[in-house]
């Protein structure tokens, strides 16, 4: 376990197995966050607010989490925490310029904030398919941190049909970064207990929202003005 000082958090957490202890510090300038590679169990349809707060505060302090989506489990962090983004790139063993990263957004308003304006027909496509198991590649707006843009100045944006993921984003008030877990064994991506066993030492929190899917999202490129299928995944898409 590693103890870190933090001025952002107003509580201290002690997590052992399924036991969580919270208390307030008398001295607001000396608050400690006990980092212990948490496995937090959440109800998939009605996630507990107290646990969501722990996750959000972890993200605000540069934490990295593994969390459920409507497809496979994702590796994520606050998009505004550069050190956390760098941690994810290191975990994935990627070169920053070649990293394939996307955002998890709460709703279409987030999409319009982090992407440049798109045509009405393309907006209808987004509205008809989201929330859902799709990643849409769009031209990145100025709101997207430079280190997260691709060489083509684009960004992948998602609104998963998953209450836990969207609740985290809503309470955080901005998107979280999303990428797949390291490794190639499909079974390690589905069972949260196995995920915690295999990857828990690389992240701060593993969020258990039940057994995940084994199929990633369908990726659609909208940057050319018409949809182009990049990867067929869980989301249905016509062949032509």
C-alpha cells in the first residue's frame, strides 16, 4: 500500500476485501488517500453513490481505473490528468503518437463539445446509434487536449449503454479516456475478479459491474462526411 497526500480529497479510505472505512480529516490541509488497488463492486443498474464518489475522486487525483462498458472492460482516466494519460500509455506499452485512445462521454452534448460541427445527416446517425456499442471517429475540437489527438486531428468518441460508465462520467463532469486492457486473453477481459487479479497492480481501482462482453465496439469513421466501417464489433452495421 502507498499513502499519498492530497488536498482535493475530504476523506480517507481504508479498503480491505469488502470493507470500506471513511472518515473526515480535522485538518483540511492534511488529507491522505490510501491507495490499495481497490476492487469495488457496483450494482449494474443502480450504482451506489458513495462508491461512485470514491471512483470520481480517484480520477480527479490522477488515478487510473478499469471499468465496465456495454462491450469489453475498459482502461480509463480523467482526460485532463496528463500524468494519468501517460500512465495508461505506459501500461499499454504504446508510443504516444501511435496510441489509439477514445473518450467515454455522457451524452450527445459531450460529443458536440469535443468534436467539430458535423452535418445534420451525420448527427442523425449518432442519435440513432447512441448510447450503444459504437466508437465514432470525429474531427477533434479545440477542447480535446493536444496529447490525445491523433496525427489526423481526430478523436474516437463513445456513449456506452452502461449505467456505471455513464454515471462516473456524469459525476466527473467531463469524459474519461478509454482504451482496451493490455494482453490478448479474452477471458481476462470479462470476469472482474480475474481482471483485478491480473491487472489490479497496474491501476488504482477495478470497478466490478458484473461479467463483461468479449466483443469490442464497432468503429465508424465519420471524418470524410460519410460513415466508413473501420472495425466490425458488437454494434450492428450494414455491409455497404
